[in-house]
């Protein structure tokens, strides 16, 4: 194998960060320290990565200490996003751990003058055939791993796994349950000050005047910061910071002007706004096309969706001026290196002057306010050097100012033959992009940077290539074996509300549209939705998840009842990741109530079955909430759905029963599970509503109002 | 900025009388988290509508984020820390770990409070009882069903003793 081949075969994260010691330290105390560039978002990834390292090293998983990502000490693995952590960091740690094991065994083998192959390892204890033993901990030496990965050590065959594939309990939960401080919100520093931001009253509002004196006069207020339209306060106590922010807000005068489209005709806005049109995929039929007997067309629409995490965004920053400016930031960002670069741009510092450390936050479902709040905290900290400042966003700011998952319209048209079989398929998308993360935009991609004096608006998001999973185009290419298809994206070049990545990106609306339309075509042809899908699906793993969910849900034994229906949705996430099929059972009397979701998933090798089920079930419940209840509301000035009353999410009494079946990995490599269920769940619910009521609802959320609107006149 | 110290107030938390210096209209939440270092009670909305900040006030779940200090002067506050210790967790907390009934975990302490109050009143709740008792608690990760099973398991275990 040439060096070139080795490089090509190494996981991407290892090509970028080849030094073994960057990933792993074996400590004399019997601990293995693992530094992944991926971060815990509440998805349990640290546990899964610890399992992978423990498996290859042959140590108990309890010995693995996962270190939170930080610039300067962790490998740079970009963002923790796209359900790629196991594929990226897991693959890297697997190779690093296998090589570390080999290196330690070589040391013991050389000392004993035996072959490496004759040694066995059990929880870090290395034993020779003659009974002599030593341990990793006795041999621990940092220099041993101070070398680049070679790619020459073969990791274990998956068939020998015993730690990977086991439902190891989450390593972070005991702290969280025992109320030990683990969240960014809980950081304790001596002399910590409390900051709050006064955001503009509406989009694009300009601060005309603010009297800061009454705020400064409040006992316990340390600083008031104004920079253009950016306003913030720093105080000794949190209750003082809250009162000071209220005072400052009351003493500010703003110029406001309408910038937002008419929410009641959002679909009209999306399909008429300035856009850049591109063909994402196109396949022409081989040979003579069959003759079309019928043509159909339908349009589908989803609103803007909020991340709506339970804990608002929070960061702490500490600036020092001792030897030139230094800035330390603690936040729950998905990408500490990317954030550091963006902070450096915003503050005109070098990245060497900044350290960003990940601290766990509330659940993270995509690009939320975690990066924005870091700049908020930094701007306040720079005003009070030497004193750490913690900023926590208010609930209205969290729901009103964090990026949203974009609204979209999808129109699908198809020509079908005499049996209803698809001859050609056209899929067209209108909406904003999903990629305004820091580092993806020309302007600094942080909210406060747009508010500061001379700040630039963040431009409309671009569209990543389908090879990178796509954004608006994610899951827009049909997974069915259609003879001809064409996929077009109209990427809006204006962005009235900031949009970015929210779990499953365009996959949610594209799968909703495709799978609704498949049902519409099946109905038109008088065919069963399951039979119709299978007739168009050649991928055996896709067929297997549909067949599994049909079996498990009792699809064939369904007995129709008034106002109760069932429906199916299927997709392979990103057309390249996990396969998922969902059957939804709904009751639609006064409101839609989803009673049961049955889900089958093939995600290849599963690292932690219980964790995977938890992720799939959680994703499906969140998607049920999106599909049935959620819609960002706004008037021409600003977002109005900024409390839990105006942006309501699914409650305990509304949550469906969820049954998840994980199909055997069958030797296939691991695929991410965090985003596989969203699209199929939304689609299955829409199809079930149609089955229950005979009404095809093509606009989300499936509220009583939308159902009434969808009823034929 | 002035050097006037904020007024004294006292509060009975987890069986201990604590004295803090803050204004009478300060929400109990900030006193618990910052003055007393009890980080288990969490800020979620500040508006009394998500349950992340639940504590027991004389045994009943209450939103600490919109309960002012003046209103708790002669009442008994129990936080999630007061329900158990890391070594001897409350049965609901233990059942949640045993059932891996969380994802991000941020909402969990408020849920433990609500569930503890339910089980104190009703040692044999139905699933519908549990869902109704937790309906003021929001969870965004979708751990609801696991949480409900954990609360039922904790109730069953308590009855078996």
C-alpha cells in the first residue's frame, strides 16, 4: 500500500488531525483521556465515541474520560452536525485507538521478546503467554503517541465487538440528574458578572437614542454597552441584570420599519421572491419513454420552525488586557474552531488570542443561538476586562432571534402510465437556504455583528452540494426508481428572517412532499400505498424497512374507523444515510391527535442500540410536534411567536406511543440516526390524516385551521 | 452605581433557613441558583410556562422563575437537590437514569419535582395520571415516553417496598 493509498483510506478527521496524541492520552492513573472534536448536544455522542475507543483498546468503558472540545487542545472536526459524528469522529477514534493499542503492545512485546500477536489485553492489562503481565497504565508515556497515524493497523472486525453494539448507559446523565453543574448556564467563576442583551424591538430597527444614565444609576450595575444597535448591560447579580435590561429597554428609542412578508401569504412570497434557480439533479429516460396516460401536480408548504430548546442560549466570556487582549469563551457551540475564527473576524483579533471551550447546553437541534450568544458575552466582557461575564438569552429572544429552519414550498408533478406507474417526476423547491453557520457566510455570521456600528446583514444562505448532503435540496432527489426525474431549487436571495440548519434541513419538507405525492398517485391509481411504493423501490435495504414497519404496525390487518386513519412515510436520509419507514396512526376529531408511530430503521452498525432508539424516538416526537403544532408567527415588523403560549410544542398528554425496530446491521458501516425519522414521520402523519378524513392537507402544521382550509369547497 | 447593600431576606430551602441579600421582588430561581448555588433548578422561560424551574412550595410544584422572594418568606421550599442525594437519589431520579429517560436532560429536574409531587399524592398512578401531572413540563428532545415509564417504574418500586 503506498502512502497515497493510506491517506486516501484514512477517515477525513484523521487526515486533518493525524497525530495520535491529539486524540488520546493513556494516563498512569488508569484513565484513557479521549479528545474528540465532536460535542455532546444531548444526543449521547460522547458515550458512543467512548464505546468505540474502549472497544479498540480493550479497556472498560468506565476508564474512558471524554474531554469537552476546546480550541487548541481538541482535534478540529468542524461542526457537530448532519448526523455525521460516528462516521467522522467514530471512524477516526477507531483507527487511533487500534494504533495506540498496537503501539503499547509493541513496547511490551519488545521488552519480553515475544511477538505482539501472542499478547492479550483485558481492561488494559497486557498478558504474555508465559503469564507475565503489565498494563497500559504502567507503560503510560505521552511520547509513545506523539506520532502520526499510519493507517497500517487493522481495527477489530465488527464481528468481535462486545462494547460497541451494547446499550452502555449515557456517561453524562448521572451528573445531569444529580444536579452537578454541567451546563453552560451553571458555570461558576469567582467574581462572575451577569450580562443581558437588549435586542431591537423589530427586524432592522435602528437605535435612535438611549439614555443610559438611569440604568447606570441602578445599584449593582457594572457597565452598559452600546455599539450601534447592540445594547447590553453587565451587573453583579442576575436579578439586577434583568432589571437593568428592562430599564435600558424602556429608555431606548428606535426607528422601526416593516421588513417582513405577509405571513398569511407566505407561500406566495416564497414563490415570487428574488431567487437563484438551479437544477440539482436530472435523469432522462433511457430509450423510448412510455406514454403518459395521466399527469398530476401538487404543492406543499412548511412554515418557519424554531429550535425552541428548553434552555436558552448561554455563554460566558472573560477578556484580559494584561499582555494584549486575550479572550476566553465558554459556550455550547457546535463548532468551537469555526466560532473562534468568526469571533476573531468580528473583534479584529487573531485566532491565537481567543480560546473557545465547549460546555454542554440544553438540547441542540441545529444552528441555534449558541454562537450568537458567544459574541454577546464577548462584547460585554471586553467592557469589563478581568471579570467573567455570563449571558443568558431571554425566552422571547431565544424564540424570536435565533435562526429558524426555513419555510418552503415544494411542487411535485409526475406523468404516469396506465397502471399509475411513474414515468417522469419533477420536484421544485422555493425557499431560503439552511447554511448561515459562522464560516458559511461572507458577512460575520453572528447576530450581534449585524447590530454593531457598521455591521453587515448576514446574506441569504447558500446551498451546499448534494454530495455534501444538500441544504434545501436534502432528500429532494427521489429515492424511487423513476425512469426520468428533474429536481430544481429556487434559492431565495433575500432573507427576511435568518434561516439556518435545523435537524434534517430540507429533508423534512422534501420527504413530506414526496411521500404525500406518492400516496396521492397511489390513490389515483386505486393502489395500496405500500404496494405502490414497493413497486417503485429497488433498493433492498429500503424495501426491508418498509416491509418491517408494515409487519410491526399490522398495516395489513388495519380496520377502518371513523376519523381514524393510518399512513406511511419512507426515506433514506440524505439519500446516503440511514433508511427509515414510519407508520402513523391518527385520530382526527376536533384536533389531530397522533396515537401511535411505528418506526423501522436500518442504520447499519449500531454503536449503542438504546441510544439509537432514544434518538429515533425523540426525532419522531419532535417531528410530530413540528408537523401538528409549530409555526413561527410574525407581523410585518417582527416575530410574534416568542413565548411558549404563542409557539406551542407537543406536551406529555399529546405525545404518541412510539415503537422502534432497529434492523440488523448486516455488516454495513454505521450511519447517523439523529435525523432519519423526521421526514418520514411528518409524511406518515399527513398521509394518516388523509386516510382518516379524506382530506389531503398539504400545508403544515396540521392544525384544525389548515384542515378546514384544505377541505374541498 | 451605589454601594448600598441589598436588603436581607430569608427563605427555608431543603430544611435549612437561609439568609440572602436581594430585593423582595427577586424571583426565587435566581436566589436558588446564584445565592445558594443550587444549580439543579433551571431557567427555561422566566414566564412560568415550561416547568424547568419547578420547586416544591409546601409540597406543591411551583414555578420558581416567577415566584418572588416576598411570597416564600414563610413557606417551605424543596429543590431537586432536597429530594435526594447523589448516593441516595429520589426514586424518580433513579428510575430516569435506569431507564435512560433523557436526552439533553435540561428539563429533567423540573420533571422530577412534578413527578415527586404526584407520587406523594398518588402511589399508584395510571399512565394518564402521569401524563396529566407532567403536562406543565415541556421537553423538546422527545424523551416523554421514557420519562412516563420511569415515573411508573418508580411508583411500582415504591409500592413494592
